[in-house]
């Protein structure tokens, strides 16, 4: 049993915030942001929630796959910025779209989230438990970013992407291999606190408001440029493929310098690395599915094309998968 992506979709909030807009908020410059990150603008929610944008992206994916909401068997939403602690975002999406026959749950692996969710869905389908899955990466990071911290607020954006995954008997298709890992001991280099433990039995009586994203940018950068090529090579090794045989490297869009460093380490030309971060910034779990949808809709993915998808981020989490487009 193999799996096949039969539909992709994405949604970006209408409001575009350029680097010049950022200059009015914090002590920064368009040239600095472009040079250090490759980002020129990002889409920012003016009220859209994670579940609303996730549902919009998912609807597009279902439309492309030619499926009705009632046919969906599983929904996994990867997010680290849900609007509710309960219910989970996937159940909200289920309710919005009317996917009444699906099991729905969230998965939080930050920027690796979509890849981990895709791998989880693939595993469920390959065991025969479900025949299809809606896999979504959606974030409204703008509400957890500190808009007074120039070292982080310029990096992130809001958006959602989705893929509809189905079981297929076709040979040589779908996820060939994967490599996943986590390094929780170094997790605090990229963090965001939720509520503190305050209850009638704690000494502390006052709830501190949930925190904002904090990051040691240089540590995250070093982690990414070391771990991403290693994960990709591990996944390729498991698939018995070489870097030269890969048509598209669909990487988490955090920073153009990270993508360039990965390309250099793998000795692969940059034209095999599609990018959209210049327009959308880092949307955490949404980056890979939004980029996948954009290149799919642009007709750049042909049957039999070999893709590497790779993500990394808070946790720390990282991973790569080799996927044959069907
Ligand atoms: N505009 C202008 N100056 C800025 C700035 C901004 N937006 N943000 C930081 N600076 C300043 C710093 O304050 C520092 O000034 P100082 O030398 O006077 O102290 C200077 O720029 C250099 O800061 P530094 O943090 O060393 O820059 P850097 O070259 O490491 O670039 C990042 C910063 C965040 C772009 C880079 O570390 C990075 O991309 N890291 C990975 C982050 C990431 O991808 N996170 C998400 C992972 S999923």
C-alpha cells in the first residue's frame, strides 16, 4: 500500500506587511532583513484564526482531489499557534468543513509539524487503518510574536497549507523514506511559554500572561545548517537515492541563507530549491504545504518527480522525507 497526494491547497491572509512597514514598528531596515533572511514581506492576520485559515486551505485541497467533506477519514492539523487549547484545531476544521466521518487531532512539532503530520498520516494509511487523510499546516504566529523584538518579529508570517493524502495501489509513488529526530535538551533556544501553573494549591497566586516567542537566532541557524543536510542524506540513503536524482527540494522556509547553506553542503544548484519566503516569511508548519501547493498549481510537479521535503524548528525537531509525486 502506498500513499499519494491528490490535492493541495493554501490560504494567506490578505494583509501584506512589507519590510518598510516593519521599519515603522521597530529599529530595522529593509536591507538588513533582506540580506540576513531573504524576506521582503509577509502576510499577517487581521482577525483570521488558525482554524479559519486551515479550513480554507483544506477546502482547496479537497476541491483539487475531487472529494466531499464526508469522505475524509482523518484530519491532522500541525500548528503551534492554535486559538484554543480545547477543542483542537483539527476538530474545529472538521466542524467548519463538515467532515463528520473523520477522526481529527492536532500535532505540534513547530516548523517540522507538517512533515511529521504527513509522516503520521502515511503510517496510518500504510497500515490500512484509514484510506485517506487531510494534512494541514496552519499558523497565526503574529499573535505570539513580540512586535517590539526586532530580532524575531521581522521573521514570521501567517498562513495555511494543506495536502489530501490517499491510499493507492500504484507502485513507486508516495513517501519512499523518512528521517525524523528531536533534541528536547536544546529546546529553549526557540521557545514560547503558555500559562504558568497557578491554582489554589500553588504558592504563586497571580497568573502571568502567556509569553512571546524568544529565540537564540545563531544557535537555531547553526542547528539548521548542520541537521537539515544530515536528515536529507539519511532519508536519501534509506531510499537508495542520491542528491543528483532529486528534482525538487521543498524545504522549510525560514531563511534564504539556511537554504543556500544546505544547497551548498549537498552540492545541489539553488534552482532545485523552490522558495517563497521572500513574499511570505517563516510561517512555521505552514511553509512546506504552502510552497508545495504553489509549485503544484504552477504545474512544476510532474508524475514521477522526486521530491525531498525537509523541516526543522522548535523542539528542537527536524526531519526529511523522500516523496515520489504521482
Ligand atoms: N534589524 C536590524 N538589526 C537587527 C535586527 C533587525 N531586524 N535583528 C537583530 N539585529 C541586530 C542585532 O541586535 C545585532 O546588533 P549588535 O551587533 O549591535 O548586537 C546585529 O543585528 C547582529 O545580530 P545577530 O543575531 O548576530 O544577527 P545574525 O546574523 O545571526 O542574524 C537572524 C539574525 C535571526 C536573521 C539569524 O540568526 C537567523 O536567521 N537565525 C535562524 C533563525 C530561524 O530561522 N528561526 C526559525 C527557525 S524555524
